[in-house]
């Protein structure tokens, strides 16, 4: 894995930081933050099939990533598996690909081992927004769009256009997560009951 470290001339272990995964889980359901960060109850996600397949995919695409991306989105440069960390936004994570486009802007590219459903999952969109924030903070270049490549059931490349309210929402979510962790309060669960069906915490969440 060609994992580059950017903007990490600070102690990422001593600095309170969230991972992009922790933020996405909070958006999915705020109680993930409580169970994982306050009660320290693991998800045991290594046992989940899609997680394992996703990890396998990330290794494979590094070796076989098609050149068509450069032509379709006017990409002139790409960096693979880039580790980014920002003390300003208090987030760290690994971006599958950081792209430099022909117009001088930059963009994240994220691979998903899921099928495209004719709409963009909320968590997928906001994960792309988070990567955009990390890229802007690190490279000091404009990031106006991102890309998500859905692999399962065929390859589908989707463009994500960012809005200022997207970045504001992420900043507010980060504040909310730190508030839960610091005060250890039990947040309200998701408004979508369907998310509870396959949740690893459903037996202890009341």
C-alpha cells in the first residue's frame, strides 16, 4: 500500500482526533458513538462479510485500477491510499485516491463494494465531503467535487458536487460527537428503524 502521510507534523496520538469511520457511524446512528467511545464495546466488524470483501477490494483496485478514470474526469495525477490528518478539523483517515484534475482543482475518489441504487447513500456523500475537507486543509487547493466508484454488480462512477451546507453539517456533527464522548451522554437513536435490524448493538440498545 502506497500510504502517504500529509500534514502530520503533530502527534496524532496525543491530539484528540476522530476517524472518518467514526463520523459515518455517528451519522448512521448517534448511539454508535456512545457504545464504541464511551462504553468501549467493539462492533466485531472483522466478522462481517461486506467488511472483509471491502478490504479485499481495496487491495485489488490498487493493482488493477483502470486508466479510464483519467479520461472520464480529466484526471492528470493521482495518489493512492493517502493518509490525511488535520488538527484544525480534528479528523484523520485514508483516502482511496487523491486526484488532481485538469482545471487545477483536486478531488477524492472512494471505492465502495456495494451496488449503485440510482441514488447516493447519505453516508457515502458525507464521507466524500469529509475527504474533501481533509484534502483542502492539507493541499490548500480547491475541492469542488468528489467521485465514488461502486464496484459490486458492475462498475459505476458517480460525481458528488459539494455545497457549503455539506461542510457546515460535517463541522456540526464533529462537535456533536466530541460532546457525546466528553460528557458520556446517551444520544437519541436514528430516526430510521430499518437501520436497527442488522445493527450489532440492537440487543443492548433500548
